[in-house]
C-alpha cells in the first residue's frame, strides 16, 4: 500500500530508538533486585502491601477522582493544588514539560550520563539536544556548576534538565550552586526542570522555590523512597501558569485510580517512609565500608545507590554474584568506567552479598 500514513519527521529519525517491547527477561525472584534503584526494604514493602489490601474494592472499577489527592499533596508539599500535576511517575511530568514547551529546533540542555528519557523526549519533539558530559576524576564524575551556567549562557536554551541528585552519577549541586543554575536559566528565558526523584535520600530540595521562580519545575517520584515503583505515580510542582500548561497536555486522567488511592493512603505514613530511608542509608554505609575494607574504590552517591570498582577482581566477583543479585556491572561512559552500581538495601540483605565478595577476594 503506497499511501500508508507517515509519522512525524522527529519520529522517523533513526536516532530515535526504543527497546523492543516484545522481548524481555523477567528477573528471578530468588535473586536480590539491586539493579533499578527500587526500594527493597522488607518493612516498607510490607507497609505498601497492607495499604493496598486495605483499599476500597471500588478502587478497581471506578475512574479516577484526583481532587482528594491534590488536596492532600498540597498539605504535604506546602504548595497550593494549582501548583501541582500528578503524573505516571515523575517521567510523566517530564514528558508533559517537553510536550508543553518544546518545539522543533528549540535547544534543550541536560547532563550526560543522566536519565535516558531527556534525550528521547528531545528527539521526539525535535529539539537541538546539548549534553554536558561529566568528566572522570579520582573522586568520581565531575561537572562544575560554573560549567552548567556557562553552557546555559552559550546555548540560550528553551529548557534545562537537571536531576539533583543525578543518576547514574550520584552527584549533586548544593543550594548556592542550584540557585546560580536556576537564575542562569531565568536570564535566557529557559524552562528549568529539576528532577528530585531521589528525595529524601538527598534531603536538600528546591521544591519551595517554585514560589519564587516562575520558570522552575520540580519533579518527584514515589518509586524510590516510598517503595511505589510498580504503582507508577509521581508529581510536578511549578508556578500556577506552568502547572496550567502541563495540565493542558496531560491525558484525560493524570494516572490510574489505584495509583492515586495508594499514594493518597501512603501520605499518612511519611514517618515510616523516612524510617525506611534511614534503614537503606544504613545498608549503604555498611556495604561501602565493607567494600573499602577489602581495598575497593567506592563512590558514595547521594541517591539510593552506590558504586564499587572491583578492579582486577571484577571478573571473579561478577561470576560469584551471578546467581545472588542483580546489579549494574559496568558503564560505557568514561566517568563511571570500571564501576559497578548497586541499589541500596538493608544491612541484613547486604550481608550475603558482602560475604560472597569477601569469600571470592580472599580465595
């Protein structure tokens, strides 16, 4: 058929690639899942399971009514409901920002390596993407705030995307650096998107700053600290004007009824969530100290993950851990080359991994 419909020029771009959705390999339930920065704290998992079990069965057959969650999230964040957008994970809010603000030819600045979907959305919406590369150093990936400010000044972008902490690097900018970057974006009229998916593993936040900067969007995930990665709900906070534009491009419903009901109920358990974060941070400290005691180089990222360079023992360690745990074995990017990344878990769950590595190295 000669008259088949053609996709947009951006979608036709061969550089726009997505994984094959018909293929995949489910993870083995007998292994520990530390490869995707999920919350594997058993106490938090039990809490989420109990919350889901307590939901009204009508949740499953009713269309969403988001107003109660917006009201509760408003109290949680200290912002007005008109400043908020619920979304299918923080990813949904990020896509909404691209759809509402980026047209073909607009320049988008983001870091590299970082959240993969910035580049994907940039291609989908025809942006001129400018990646700021982290440099390798003895202390891990490096990107100075002054480098970001200079890049914004040079590129004059329509949008700047900056996770804080960034992933997979685990790097952060402090409050003064974030203010300098946000104000640099303001000077050129750019939308400034700060992704705080790992809050509160990194406790510094710029979310209250949306009251002061009318070009700022802050996105949050529930997949890390809250243990709701499978529920797929997140949100964005911004000025009322930006939030209104984001709502214009959302689907009929921001996300599904079940996700909204679970998150609404979980907001009553903020203290328990913070206790889970503390347990995972304790596990992170235990694992890093154990690896350092074995002489391995480590990077203490500010998210719920960390990096270890196994050096000459890498092949043996990877083989020893093969049937025990999923993790990221290595990176192609020069700034993380030779490092393996593990998501945080509790000290108790880390013990078998530490023991296996110790046995392998000491053979």
